[in-house]
């Protein structure tokens, strides 16, 4: 039992270290946006713009209202 716990703890620590390394890499990329922008292809820039537009839509109050109304209609007509 103790060996299993030790193994699980080691795996958890390893996973945390990997996650931390990934997050540090992301933060480093975000801290140098000009370099990152230059490294992107035109297609990647367009995709990034599309994703940003989608995020803006999803975060808008109108979208939230539409989702709320849709959920209420589902409950009424179910």
C-alpha cells in the first residue's frame, strides 16, 4: 500500500512539474508577443483571429441571453 501511494505521489509530482513547465512556456510566449506573431504563418494568424472573434461572441451578453432563453424553452417544451 505504501509503495502504491509513493508511486502515485511521484507520478503526481511529475505531472505537476510537466504542467508547470508548460505554463511557464506559455507565459514566456505571451511575454514576447512580437516574436510569437512573427513566427505565425498567415493561416495561423487568421485562425487566431477567428478564435478571438468566437471568444468575443461567446463572452457577449447577447450570447448569454440567447443561451438562457434556449435553455428555458427546452424546459418548457420538454
